[in-house]
């Protein structure tokens, strides 16, 4: 059974009305900011790169944040950093929940805006605030990043999509941050993109079939991290050859998730699986690799806090 057979025969979509309003607000406000800071999920950098945000913010200096790097495969994160560097993009990888980490973005933002800062100095505008629009998909950690940047709880944060519903201005030192609500796009390019967004929780679970979601996750992860899966759930090697639903049943049975008659409670098992993946209980995993460009990651990169200089 292929992943397309597993992940909902219905196309995964979640685009509430407030997201349309957010895109319109973004189009209106982009002229009022100096640069854009786009938060991506380090486990799925491409799938979390919103093409609508890219379209609206084109032409403004950008810094990309590979957030939740503590959950991602550090070797793959290094490859992503090298990939962004090859494209001439400013980029950092970090865990914004870690105190003080987000403050590391201040220098890269100032570097991106060096020409603007020089013009302001020449005009006697020393001390003028740098206006930064902070954008990203739902549940990618924007509010957590801003709170870390500010050193206090200035933005609403929760481990679920759809918490921030309107723009918020937050002033920190010489920065004015515009926190925009998380937004998806109306039509996903591929089933893989939609599935990856669902796996990390950027699409609300209550509109998805949790068992199909878990089966799709198992199908994806066992193809790239089979040993982590076997180790976490104490499975034999031959379990990897099972169809995804049977693999879900085997894992549920191992965890003793049984109902009357000795059958596996697959819904409970599915919720457990998805929850453990999101909490990094399977280990540090990345679901996407960068497209090949014959790029070698730098030997001394620290995947938790690495700046990519603009070429």
C-alpha cells in the first residue's frame, strides 16, 4: 500500500477564513516593514516554506529560521544550512524554547539590512527601530520564538495551530516585531507536503483521520529511520515488511493497547504514535532532505545555532 493510499483519500486541506484575511493583511503590511523573518520547521524545511508567504514578501530582505532543530536530525540540518547558504539566503537553526537562543538572530537581521542601516545613519536616523515581519505556518513556533527574542512572554504561544489570530507589534531593544498569524496555502503541491504538515501538527488533528495519519507517518519514517522505529517499540526486523495498518496493530499490541476480545485499540495506538513522534520520543528525525546540489556541509557547523552568511 502506498502512502497515497494511506493518507486520507480525501485531499488534506485546512484553510479557515482567517487565513485568507491574514494573507491580505500581510500584503497590506509588507510595505511597512524592513525585512521578513520566516520560521520553518527544521524537520520539514521545504514543506513548511509557504509559497504564498514567499510571493507576498518577495523583494524584502529575508532571514530563515530552522526552528525546532532539537527535534531534527543534526546531520540533515547541517545539509539544509549548506543548501540555504548555496542559495545566498540568511539562515539560522535553533531551538527557540532554549533561553536566549532567539537573540542570536539580531546580528543576522542587522547584517541583512546593512545597506538600509547605513542610509539611515547618513540621514541622521540613528536609533530608528528595525521593523521585522515574523511569518510562518501554524504551529511552527513563531510566538515561542518571539517570546525568546524578547526575553518574556509577549506573544501568545501554544502547541497547536491557530492560536495567534491577528497581527501583534512587539518592541524589543531596537527591533519592532510584527507577529503575524500562522498561515497555510489553499492548495498543496503534493500529498507529501500535506502529509508532512499534518505529521508535525500544522493542520488541526480534529479534521484528520488519526489512524490514517499514523499509518502515513509509519510509512514515511520506516523508510528512512527503520532502526529507531524498531528500537522504540521493541519490534523484530520482519515487522518492517508489514503493511502500515498491521504495523500500527503490532505496535499497539506491544504497548498493551487492547480492547475486549483481545483486539488492538488502533485509535489509541495512533494517538500515542503521533504524539510520541511530535515529542521526539523516536529520536531526532528529519523527514526531508535538501535537493542535491553537490553541497558539502561545513565541518564545524553547530546545528543548534549556525548562521549562514549571505553570498
